[in-house]
């Protein structure tokens, strides 16, 4: 049970938020969360601090993916105290791709920043992603000095190696959940279950420029990982075959001029 006596303490960071005004929202920070109650408030405070270094209005969109802990009550307090925070609540746990899609659809920013709720992504890297976006449609975080368990690092490296072999892309860390991209690109990118892992590949298929920048990887200090062997290797492998088919089946033609 969450200790409600902490309510007074969590109000301190809110004063640092920049309320949305009549201008177009520049950045939407979309964060799917499933049973991450202990991470929400400190992550929020870090984002508010990091966004002071970024020019432009922003909103923070948390997607509660059917959490069974007190994530919902924490988010309710955030939205009541800060107009830059919006919450999307899914009735049941639908998975990360569905949660991200809901957040993308209901957010307003010209640019979308997606990141994980487990605090392993460091919001202080957001300005680095923004700088790299000057010449790209999507910027992917590339985690340096991974802070995960040995088994998690091994499975991630194996998955990346298999993906590069099967799909032929050159990205080193597609699985990093920290990305920034132009909203308009979503018009031509279709998401299906499990496809959040391959967003950079899907963007590249559509001809968008995708780049990587180094980002910090932090150890998880609260909550539990939602991934095991199947949803880290077996499931993604099947999704990868679907992406390969999508790329091979993509229509490609050039219309001949009538003058030729």
C-alpha cells in the first residue's frame, strides 16, 4: 500500500514545470508504464529538469498500461498538480506497442520522444537527441556501458546480431527504448503488436533518415523487469520475420513520362 504521507513531498518539483500555452506543442514525451509506481515521480522530476535545457513547449504523456499497483494514483496526483502532464489509461495490460501507439495517437507534439518508465533511460540525454534531430527524422539512443544483468545484456546482443543478419540494417541498438522522431513520419508507419522493437527499421523502410547517438544506461532501482526469454528473443524473432516480409513486399515503382 502506498504511503499517502508522501503527498506533500512530491509537490516540490512541480513548480519547475513550464505550463503549455497557446503555441503549438513542440515535444511530446511518451512514456508507457506498467506497474512502475515507484519510478514515476523521480522520473517526472528528472524530465522537468532536463527540459529546461531544451527550447520549446512540451508535454509529458504517461500511458498506464493496465497497471495493478498504485501507478494510477501517482499519475492522478501529477496531472492534478501540473498541466504539462497528461495520462492515457488502458483498461487492461495491452503490451508496450499498444501503449506507445495510444500515446503517439493522443499526444500533440511536432516531435515525439519515447522513453521507458523504469528510469534506465536518463532524461539528461534528451538535449543530445534533440541536437542530433537537426539532420534526421529519427534519433535512436545507443546504450553505452549497459547496466543490466549479464543474461539481459547477452540476450540483447544476440537479438541485435540476429536482427542485423536477417534485416541487413546497421543500427547497433534498436532495442533501446529512448528515441526521438518527427510526428509526421507516423503517417506512413504502421504499428502491429511487438513492432515497437523495429521502429527504426520501419522508418528506414519508408525512406526516413535514422541516426544513433550514445546515451546513458542506468541500473533499475525500483520495480521489476517485464521481459523474459520469450519476449526478448523468441517473440521478437517472429516479429522480425514479419518485418522482413513487409520490406520485401513494399510497393516500388516509377511512373514513366508520357513524353518518353
